[in-house]
């Protein structure tokens, strides 16, 4: 069932702000346009949030709470073998657009959010390393940051990827194709550990 809070004016304003910040960016979105989309008056918006900056802070907090929840659900499900039931791509899709716009616009809060997501990704990598039989070429933190940049780069390059694939990657079909491709990439190595070690030795022979 929907969260009762999602029926409130405050939640409707937050959702409208999330959509507009993602579509046109923080600078172009206005109090009036967000209020109109939420079906409330600008005065009520200011009553709940005070300013557009405070509203963005509330949206940021909401987005991170939802991402943490999804991460926790996926982590728990992976341990019980019930991973499929924990994944809700439709629910996460608006956050992809929000992050992409924040990265594009240089939002002052996007750095904090990126760091938090990178930290969660690093935890997944550390857990996966526990079953590795070979020695990683670099540390958890570096790989977590790079994985995060790679994943967030997909919505950031929305226009170009959509053109190459011939489908909007944020549509249902496009999202499915991206998700299946990412799963295939993650589950099959591109080069062997032996070839990786040869490449490391050739590129950085002084590295132990």
C-alpha cells in the first residue's frame, strides 16, 4: 500500500520538485511552477519548506533515504537468495534523472550524495572480495568510486546512449535493455586475471 505520507501536500510538493529539478534543473525550476505541478499554492509550498534551497535539501534527503532503503533491501535479499523481489527499477528511475541533472548542473549537494553512494558501492565490493581467489589490483575505495561514476554516467549520457541504442534509455524498453546489458557485463569478466596481471606489469612494472 502507498505510504500515507505520500498523500499529503508536503509529499506532493517534494515529488513535484524532484521531477522539475530533474527535468529543467534547480535554477530554472520555480516555486510557482513546482507548486502548480503539486496542486498547491506557492504560499503553502513556502509554509512547508521556506525556500527553494530548503526544498532541494528535502528532496536530496528523500532521494538518499530511498536509495539507502533500496540498497539495504538488495543487500538483505542477496543473502537470502531472494534478490529478484527486492529490485524495483520503476521506483528508482526518477532518481537516475535527478542525479544526472545534478551532475550536469554542478549541484552543491551532489558531491555529498555521490560520496554516500560510493560508500555503499564500496561495501558491496568489499563483500564480493571475501570470495575472490585472486588479489585485487587496487583497494575497495577506489573501485567503489569508479563503479559509482560508471553507473551514474549512464543517465548523464542519456542523450548519446539513447541515440546509439535507438531507444530512450529511461523508457520501459530502454531501461530493460540497459539493465540486462549491465547484468551481463557484471556477471562475465572481459579479460582473464592472468591478462589483467600482464597488463598491470606492462603499465606499472614498479607496482608490487
